[in-house]
C-alpha cells in the first residue's frame, strides 16, 4: 500500500563520510499524490567554490538544476529533497562563472511541477 521507498546508505573512512540516497517508486511517478513543494535555493561562494543549498517544505522528487547561460555542472542533480534536510551541491563552472552569473542563471524544477 506504499508507493515509494527512500533508501539511504552511509559509508565512511578516515578522510570523509558520504551518504547516498535512492528513491524507488512502486507506481508510475505521476500516480503519486504528492503535495506541492516549495524548493528554495541559497547560492553562495564558500572557500572559492560556488555552492547551492537546497531546502524544501515537502518531499520533492527529481529536483533538477539547470543554468542556461552559465556553463558548468553540479556535484549531483535530479535529487530527492525531504523537509528539514538541506542539500548542498557544488557548482563546477566550465570557464569563468561569477556568483552573480549563477544566481541569475539558476533554474529549478521537480516532479510535482510537471503535473
């Protein structure tokens, strides 16, 4: 009677701890009665790196970030956000991208916005 499962695994060694999250749907995605989610992004520079911190007030699945006009990639993309659990992603520019460029270019979309 459940439509999805979220599996989170954590591995660590002496240098770092990494957590990986997988979302498994047992019904077609758009058959889920998901609440509307408000996803907020805070963009900042941290030790010379561009970071995007994401928060959501409801579960948001397949959160996808895009940056038309600012070439680069994110450390992760198409992710699951859960309320109260912020996610920090690094933006790795291809060429020169300033903080202001990233703020202007960033676009977010998630599954619930598509239906």
